């Protein structure tokens, strides 16, 4: 096995083409050692192809892959200190759980294989099932065995390819927490490929949002959500209300810029406005909006067209005079709920909005709602 040592994973102008089709455009990305990183995007965006190139399962068309100072671009998959956990568990049904986890170590002649395997089963909280067969375990437990089998080798990088996709919703939520706990405990670099934005934001320290083979935006979950740099990211990571608006003047002394949307003057923070923009999409997340005058200086009047009670919150669809519908999500904190057909004021703080160049498609990413899981 190539001795890479520990270090950041660096992708340098990494590209993958199949004939005339380019699956991954030139990709430059540095993934910090010991971090939990997510590659997020819809099916066909290039995230799995990128993962396969890191794993050595696909050869890049061009570009380089490095771990620390070591270039692993041209090394075989089995020579890389990189392991992959797939959605399919791929466990050996005739072997015990302990033997499954020991398998790779025994093949390499590791005389301490049993102890290492037992310790790793303890890490994933399955020490008590070492003598059982995979078919005797639930799907969630089998997934943890697959994780243990990958972790026991102490790879420099652990790749997770939609590992929770076969689990039901409740079990997926439990495994999200469990995976994050394990990553923090072992301190290895985890790279998680997923199309589920909630899953990525729950677990990852940093997320690379991919679209059509290109990197849309890179950042921590809060920054991506609060400050998307494209309509695709705004729509794919959660839900956004996007209002067409024109910038009226330069930044004021209080760091606020005035914009006009459908005849109403509104405000947005200067730092949330693209440099030099004249026409923008003014974006506000549904939970940042308030029904009533107390939410901030930005106010629009509309009619409630739908009310959906979800337990912890109530979601409203409010129709604007020009026909656009805004989604408002308000916590059920004891305040009176609006009713169907009621005339309401929708308000929000200038700091809670963001602005994007209006040359972008307002619906980009929104049509992929089913791809988010």
C-alpha cells in the first residue's frame, strides 16, 4: 500500500469526460484532513464520478489527486489508503460479523486483526453481535458493519457513497447522528456523497454543492443556507422566496441598500448584494418571514391562500397582488394563527434577505426537489 501519510485531500483541475460528454468540469477542491465533507447535488451532477476518481475506481481524464504531499492520481485503487462504504452493504453472508470486519486485515497478514476488529465493532456499538451472520441483523446494523469493515483499516480518507439511502427515514436520522459521532471519535477524513441536502447539512463541516459537473458553491452549511451565491443553491438547499427587484441606490451609511420590487421599496444588507448588480432576485427563506408588522422594515401585503399545520410550525402560502405566492413558516409559539383568505402583512429584517444577480433562472434547482430525498 502506498504510504501517503496524513494530510489534506487536494483535487487539482480534476476532470472526467466520456467521449464528448464531460461528467466533471475542471474541479479544484481542498478537503481538510480530519473533516467531515459532503459532495451534494442531484443525480448526474458529477459527485459520484468525483468520488470514484478519489477511490481509484475511475481514472481522471486530466488533473491530479493528492493526499498531503503524495500524488495518488496514477496509483491503483488497492494501493491507496482510501476505503469506500456503499449503499449496498456487500457483506459476506457466510461469514460472521467479526470475520467480515477482519477480512481485509487477515488478507494482509495482520496478526492483530481480531483485536482491531473487536475494537472497531465497539466503536460502532456492535460488539455484542460479532458471532452473528449479516442476515441476522437489521439494515441499519448491517450498514454499521460495513462502516466498521472500512474503518478498521484506518484509511487516510473514508468515502461514503449514499450510505444511508436504503434505510427508512427514522433510521437514517439516527445513523446521521451516529456517523458524525464516529467521525469525530476517530478523527479521519470522511467524504460523503449525497443528494439529500438535509443529510449533508446535518453531518458535514463543509459542503461542496455540485451542478452539471461543476462546483456551484463551497462553504459551511450555515453560510450556504444563509448566503447562497446562485439561485440553484438557494433553491436546492431548502426553499427560497425570490422577488424580482431593482437596486435604487448605493449603500447607505447604515450598510443597507434600497431596492424596489413590484412598486414597493425594500431593504437588503449591503454585504448580501452582488457587486455592481442593478437587477436582482431578492431572496428570503420562509422561516425568516413573519406575519404582521413586527418582523422588520420590509413589508408586503397579501392574502393567505393555504394554511398547513405541521406541529412545531405552521406553513402559509400568501399571494401577493401581482400573483406571486410566498411561503411563510412560523413557529407555533402561542401567537394567533392566520386563517384562509385573511389579508396579512408579510415582513422581514433587511439582514435576513440575500440578493442574487437577476440574469440567473429563478427556478434553477427548484425542479430537482425530488432529487433532494
